[in-house]
């Protein structure tokens, strides 16, 4: 299978897939040299690129699920969000509601976000361009594209220009062979016919897309990817973890790897000291906390403040501002309560103790997850659904059904499933004996 890959993980993933017998194409000159292969410019079957916050990769194409499974088999600690035949799919528009910057549209039962300044009556069809974890919706555009080989045409929402061999409103973007142009022309006419047909209901898919997969890498998966990159080029410990935190950390990594040969045995200690001082948050600073759920949803908690920070542990305090109930604790939630959370680096859980305004304890909630990734402004991890709670003297494991569902749906693999259960049982025992 032919693939192209760019971004933070490109060296490691290209080496991994090359060894699995796949064919890299359209790679950067640097990557071609690292791999020791001849440059190619074939059309790839799968495109691999970074997710928006560098927490993993997106794979797009009809073979995306196959390659995602192979990567997961190597790195183990990754969560998969798979949408078959969705990327690039075209839907006859059905507006569900107006929002501040556009519309929410129906996509055969799924919801999409269309950012546009058009009026509702001007939107005839939309095309999927991606997925937004922050709002749990597909991203769509009203500018349609159809491709075949080296030819491509686009349909603009405004204007009724006419170009040779295309329906009104379409124009050529790329010219290919006569055969490719003919195929694009037929696709564009089919789309127009479906959009205008009263027999095709609004919200219906009128042109199928290709597979879309998000692979979110946990902390340990990035260590494995370090090993794969090390097969090609000298790579410091923590290379992918640090680069995934953002561009400012990427610059540090590139500098560190250039000076590493000149520093010698002291390099690892210098890096550790630099990380603790320059990467981890400082006491009193505000920090964001992201639960990255395997089903394609990112949950951001209300802001927390750092009480303690060192190379092994981050402790935060978060004020409770809403009313309701605490999940699993059988207790009322009141404004003025607060939560103290302990993040232990390399541990597969976060322990949160909830308190009333007067300091009396409400209960303990241990969230089972991949080890936390820490930067100056945020902490993130892959939430594994199953949790452990202690209310008074009672300790129980909760939400195991959600873990089971995620495993059956393919969002987590066998490794993460077994690890989550193992950690939950261990944490439950330690909470019972007051060791935790």
C-alpha cells in the first residue's frame, strides 16, 4: 500500500510502515535521505498527518484502517477513532440550527459544523473536511471538490460560471488526462443531479468518501516511536513527547539533539533539569486539563491551579462552580467545593479528592488513564473510562461497562483494555487499605 506522511511522527511511522512492506511516496527530501530510498511521486492510497494538537496522527484513505491497525500493534498505547467512508463525502444540505459562526447540519444522522457567512437558502450541499474533537462534530464546507487521478474540479457556493465539460457553478482546479477529466465531469454532474432531485432527501449522502482514522498516542506510545526514529537518526529520550507539546518545545528538541554529541554523559541530567524548570508548570500557575476520550471527544475541565510541581508529581486545585451530583460518590455538588488532584508521572491514574468549603472530605475519585503528559499550560491523557471511587469506607470500581463498550467498538485495543482493568483493581485495593 502506498502512503505519504508528514509531521512530528513522520520518521518513526515511515520506517515502521516501510519495514511492514508498504511503499512511501511524496516524502520530504530529508525523509527520503533518512530512509535511503528513491524519491517517488505516486498518488498515495493513505495520507498520514499530525492531529491539530500533535497528540497523534490522522490517516485518510481507503486503506487508513489497515495502516492504523499496524501502527497500533507496534506502539500499543494508542486509542483509535474510526469513521468509515466519511472524509470527502458529499451530503445534500439539511440545516438543523443556526450557530454563531455558521450552521449545524445533518449528515445521515451525524452532526456537522459548517462555518460560513452564507444564508441558509444558499447552502445546497456540503462536504466533509475533517473532525473537531472539541465539539464532537464533523467539519464540513460548502465548497465541493471531486477528483479522479490527476484531475480535480471545485463547486463554489456563489457564482454560476461555466467551464468546458462541467456543470454550471463548477470550475477546473487541476487538469489531468482526458480519461481523468471525463471521470471528474461525470462525478460533478452526478452531484448536481442528486442535489436538485426532489427524490433525494436532505441530509442524505450523495457521494461516498474515504476512511478517516485518528490515532491518539499515549505517553508510552511516544517512547516506542522514539525507538523507531532512532533506527534512522540519533534521537533523544522524550523526542516525540516534547514535540507533541507544541512548537516551542520542538525548538528545544532540535537544539538538544544537535548538541548531544558534544555533551556526553551529562546530557540526560541536563535535559531533565531543563524539563523540570522549563516545561513543567510552576506553583500558583493556572493550567488546563484535557481528558482525551477514545471515542473522539476531548473534555476540558474547568481551570486548575498548581499547588506543587516536580519531576515526579503535579498537584492541582480546582474550584467547583456548579451544582449537581458527583459521579460515583453519591454526594451533592455545591459551588465552593474544591478538588485536589494528584498527577503522578508514569502512573496510569489520577487521584482526585473532593472537599467541602470547610475542608471536610466528600470522597475520592481515581480516574484510570494513560500516564499524564505535562506542559507549562496543560496536562492531558487518554481517559480509559473505568474509574475507582471511595465514599466513606466504601470502595468500588465504576464505569467498567463503558470500558467494555470502547473495547468492542475498537476504540481501544486489547493491551489498553487489560491494562485499565489491572490498574483499576490495584487502585481499588490501595484505596481500601488506605495506602493511596
